C-alpha cells in the first residue's frame, strides 16, 4: 500500500473500530432498549392523533368499585352490563377479563353471565398464556374462561401483549399459541367480528405481530364507568355500531403497562387493545426499516466522523458531526411522521459519537507522542502550540505585556533554610503563582531562580492583556501571603514579592540554539519590565507598572504615580505607577464589636459573622466560610456594638486574607449612612 494512503488509513483506525463495535451491538440486540426509548421520543414529537375506529371502553375503575362493592363483582353484574350494551346493537363486545374459575357465589351467578353472552352473540372473552422460569425449564400456564361461561361466546381469544426488553408495550401479536393450538389474538377476533357486522377496515397484515400506531395516552378513547352502564345512566344507544371493550383501569387491578405515550406503567391493558384495534382498522401500523439499514448507516457514520476529525480537526469536526446528527435525527422523524416507518436512529448516533471520540482520542495520543519527540527542542510550556499550530511559534515583532516577579530577600531566606527546604518552598511558591498566570491567560516564559517571567498577548491575541497582567500581580500578593503563612508556621520565614509590568513591542517566538529552543521574548520592553520589578522595594510598592501599561488600563485600577525612572541604556525617563490593592480603605473606619448576618444573593444561604471594623464604604469581618469567595454578592444586616440602628444593605465580598474578609457596601440608605457616620465619628473623636 502506498505510503500516504496507508498513513490516512491509519488515522481512520479509530472510526473503523467504532464501526465494527456498533455493528456488533446492533446484531446482538444490545441497543434495542435505547432504540425503543428513541421510538417513544418520536411519538412524543409527533404528538397524539384522533382515533378513527368507533371504539368505546367500559371501565372497571375506582368509582365502579366504590359504587358496587369490593372486587370481584358478581358474575351476574357483568351479565347485566353485557345485556345493556347488547341492547344498543354494538358491532362487537370484547371482555378483557378472564373468568377462569367458577364463581364463588355459585352456579346461578355464572349462569346469568353465560346467558347474557350467548344472547348478545358477538362477545369475545379473554384468555391468556403465561410463562414463568422454574430454574431448568419454562412452565406454561393456560387460563381459559370456564366451559359454562364460554359456551355461548362468539370467540375466546388471548389478551397477551408483547413487552419489549425495556418493559414497554409497543407491539401486539396477531396470534398466540395456547397449548398446541394457535388462537387469533383478542384484537384480531374483535376486528373480524366488526368487519362481519359491516365495518369497513383495511386487510389484516400477514405478519406475526405489528407495531401499534398508538393514538395517545390513557383516555384517548372514550371511557364509560362500569357502574353507570349497570345503573342505566348510559343509554344502550350510546353503543350502537361500536366496538365496546370492557376491562379494568383501576390501579388495584394491576393491569397497567408502559407505552410510548404513558411511561411508568400507567396505560390500562384494555386501552392498548383499543389502540391495536384502531391500528388494524385504519391499516396504518408502523413499519420497521430493516435492521441492516441501521447498522449499515452506523458503520458509515462512524467512518465519516473519523474522516472529519482527520480533515478538519476536533472542534470544527464536532460542528459538522453535530450537523450530521441533526440531519439524521430530522430524517428519522420525518420518515416516522409522514411515512409511518420506524428507522432505528440510535445506532447511527452512537456510530457518530464513537467514530468522532475514538479518532479524537487517537489523535490526542499521537499528539502526545509528537510532543515527546519534540521535547528535546521545545520547552513543555509551548509544546502544545508547536504541535498544533507551528506557524504561531515563528519569531515575529508584536505587542506584548511582560510581568516579572521575584521574592524579596530570597538570599537571606536561603541562608536560614536547608537546600531541600528551599527547593520545596520554591516549588510550592512557583506552582501557586503559575496557576495564577494561567488563570489570567498568561504564558509562563521561564523561571529564573525565584523569579517568574510571564508574557501576555502571546502566542495568541488578548485584547485585555495589560489588565490581565495587573490582575495576575494583584492575585500574586494574596497567593504569596497564603504560601508565606504556611512556611512561617513551619520554619519561621516570611515570603513577600515584588511585581513589575511593562507593555511594548518585542520579538517573540521560538529562539535558542540548535540543541535547545525556547519560546521567549527579547527587546527593550522585556528589559524595562525586569527593571521595574527590581525597584519595587526602593519605592515601597508591591506592583509597579510603566506609563505604557498605565495608558492601556487607565481607570481600571487604583494607582499612585511614583515619578520617572531612567532605564539603563535609555536617555528618556519613563513614568512609573504603583498599583494599589482593590480593598484599600477610602473611608474613615472605626473598630466595632458587632455581629452581622450575610445572605447570599444567588442561593439565599445565610451565615453569621463577627464585624471587626466599619466605615461608610463597608465592613471587615471574621468567620466567613471558605466557600464564600471574593466577588460574591450578599445582603448584609449588621447590628449591635454601639450602632444607633441596624444597617441593612447590599454588598460584595471584595477581599479575603488570613481569615479576615472585606465586604463593600453597594449603597447605604440615608438613615444607615447617618448611623455609620455618627458611630465612626464618635469612636474616632473619643
């Protein structure tokens, strides 16, 4: 096989394997429960339809049981109901009950029912075939009406329906074998009686069973309570020229099933028979597309999805695969809706998913192998981009924001600790700060001892690169305090850092020697960023930014101008600014010993906290749960501690540090503002 062709085929191995797997699942019937579920969803999308056959259901429901007494009713009552229905000259009467034992009320009770059945002349009685597994064989039980009752019936027919593997009833048999003799099913016998009586109907299909074209859920066909017929409330004329079914609908009778329009076993068996009879008479049974069409399309879609991944890559291929699925699902529905044909659509769907997924995974593994092959040339930080988009790594001049940060007094810290402790501390510190860089869309260019260098707006564009670099620096301060607290408790050293940020043009890309390449940036912009970090201690500032960065973020952060600095190698001084923490106090505050209740705006969860100090701008609190993060909106109720009245307002958690948090008020009502101002003034003057 030719080289390129073989390479292409190798890339499709995931899709070919997925195709083989789906075909196997279809052939062995493993997908049938899912296919049945999808058929129910097709019914849902299509919606109910009006019945076409003249069918009425006389229901043995809760109201009838309450009116007539405990079930079972006397056989004579059934005889009276059949007699009243018969007087209306129905086409046929089907009794979905099995009188397989003599009446406990004696032979006379059975005689009344038998005479009514014989007098009507068009009654079909129910029978059933049951099976139960006895460990090493299947025991068959046959339940027929007693000879006395069935003597005058027009027919005795099995009422059995077919349950699919998921427990749903979607099909009914045309014939059921009772012992050695096949019997036409209950619905078939009733249809034949109705046709004999003059009802036009489509020819019965020559198949062992049919998929019922369900018209809807329970009560799609008219229901008439048994007791109302018995009491004469329903005139016999109501049943003229109709197929009348008598059967239980009460839950206590345990004759309920799951069907496409009625899940969780809520469809009475007698109404399933009504749907089947209507399907026979209308001649609109659902037809099934051959199973092989399903697995053939599944195999095709699996390979097609794999080919799309190879050609378009994962994200764009996913969009096309989604469109293919929409086309398949839409076609399946319209075939069902317009043609009454059920095409199994789950197998092609799984083929698409597995073909796509297997090829994406295979591509990922291949990509990781490529990374390992290139690891001698590229650092881990840029390998993913090099493998996927090599052009993005070519050196070029572009606008970047660079951030430098290192630990203040690192040399003196190192002298106090063992080398192993220094290495462990640095690993923990740099790991935490690296996560912050990634959080704000930066790229860690390199580590230089305790210094971390990060780039923004590379390798791909970020319109907020300057602001994101400053947000990184602000988060560095909080993250450094967290790390410092842990190490102060362990070895007694404090960790503090400085951050320098600059924006300008630099040459960015893959640079280095033939033996080792690094993704980095060079130029005066980078040098100035490093210089700004080195002077943070001189100016007593944690974060210093250049005038070039300041122009891009003006108004977004609290800053303080520090003057100008001349960078080595430059003749023109550069103005620099200190970035201040967002929780800097803008209002006079006073210590207070008070309590407050915070209510989360999103989920109304409440928590009680202790208030340490208060100002017109907000409060400092202790006892806030860890899950209440910075930026969370809350409602505040603060009272006690000498406040002249409770303060109730909205606010936002704006900072958290060492077990203390700050909550900024959104806007204090005038009375609350006066109360806080009065309290702060008294405390500060006293």
